[in-house]
C-alpha cells in the first residue's frame, strides 16, 4: 500500500517552502511562499494535485516513510491514514508549521538550521554555520486559510519561547475558529506549559509531542544545555495539566544502545515513536562497527517495540565510523563533553 491522506488534508511550511508533510523531501516541490496567506494557492496547485491523483505510485519524496515501513517501523503515512477517513476530497484541514529556529538547546543531532544556539558553535568548531540568523515566518492569517482548519502542528526551534507564538494563537481566537482546532506542539520540555493555560483553554484540544532521546545522562548529553530533572518535571506538569502527550525519539548512534531504558522509564504511559535518524548521516546508526551493532542488537532483542531498529542494524550498509568519531570528538572537545562517557560499551 502506498496511498496517503496527507496531501488531501495537510500542508507543511518550512523556511518559505510548502510540502505535503514534514517527512516529504523532493526539491522539485519546493513551492515558494512569502506569507501564510499563500498556502491555499499552494494546496490547490498542479504539483499537489499530481500527488493526490497518483495514489498507486509512491512519490520519490516519500522515501522516509518507505524506509521506516520497509524495516517494519511506523511511518507518518500510517498515522495519517489511521486518523483521516478517505473520502477522495482535497480539503485543507491541517497546517504543519515550522515557526523558526529560535531555540534554547543545541542538541548534538541538530544544527543551526533548527537551533539558533548552534550558530555560534558551528562557527567556532567548523569555521562556518549552516544558518547565521534566526528565522521567523509571517503569521498573518486570513479567513480562507483558517475556516476549515481542524489541526495545527507547531514546531521549531522551540515554539514555546518564540515571541510570535502567542500572537499566532490569538489570531485563531479572534477568528472564532480556535474552538474547532486541535493544537499539536513538538516541544523540548524546557518550559512550563501552564503559562499558556488561558490561551489553550480556547482550543478544542492540545497535544504535546515530547522530544525525548534518552533519560538521565544520555538526555543531558544528546539534548545539550538541558537538565534531565527539569525536563522530567515539566513533562509531569504537562500531564497534570491534562495535555495529551506522546514521545518522539530520534534514534542515532548516540543513543540507540539506551532505548530499553527509555521504554522502561515511560512505562506505556502513551505512545512512543522511534524515528531513525537519517540526517546528518554521520550520526546514523549505520556508522556503528559490526561488533558494536551485534552488541546493541542483543540488548534490544527483548523489546518488540524496537524490532524495526534491530532490522535496521542488521540490514543498513556499513557507514563511515571514522567520520563519525572525527566529528563527535571536535564537538565534544568544544563542549567539554564525551560521547564515551555514556557509551563506554562501544570502546
């Protein structure tokens, strides 16, 4: 099966480009938009229609879902098709908006593209930065855009610290459509969600996708500048506030060995999605040496939720281990940190 409801309902906006979803990658479909008011035209464009009218063939831009599905994992296509009924009608009900790269963390797996905290570090460590400025999107809304909306997903950066975040919510309230909308946030758990309780009360529902890549010292290392005890406290506050939560974990060479501990800590409180990191390539699990892969597989075997990770470890072509160690040593030296302190088993 290749059919997907995403292009029938959704638009993903990132750095002035519009795509069917956040996993879709194909340069030919980088529809340029200047403001959010252009979204309706993009949704009705010939490019989007071509994807909707060819459900039997998987578009080349859908390779991420294909990779996860081929390894037995759960993909965005699965989630879209479970949530949306196929009525054959294209109707823009969902917005997935990248709000900018303003962030208070500099996760090892991230870059200046998605975190402003990485800008200075990239310049110091590598002599140049992928992005040298903070970016933001024009969030002026129109009735044509918001009238049918049912779900809005917000990501960054860290949306909860962005100055325009509250302004965006207030526009939806002023249009009197907030009561029809579910807000979905991807958050790094560094802020107290109760500060937005009055705004959230105006919306039909609020969900937080918690970015958690490990617990304890693994979290402190991967999600650099964060403190695990603070993250865990804010997660508890989110749950206590009645906000629906789930976990998104990016599985990389940095944390793959520690996935069982994350599963046991979460203890089935809600769903966890384990997403295999594909970029930056030097942090992929494919860079583990064969004996390191085998060691990891043996630890993960008792956990059926991790079967697709095991499949990836068994089948991915061998990556460049030396490229990984060279890169991580430069970052660790600058941060006075150590990959080996949380992964001594790989020495």
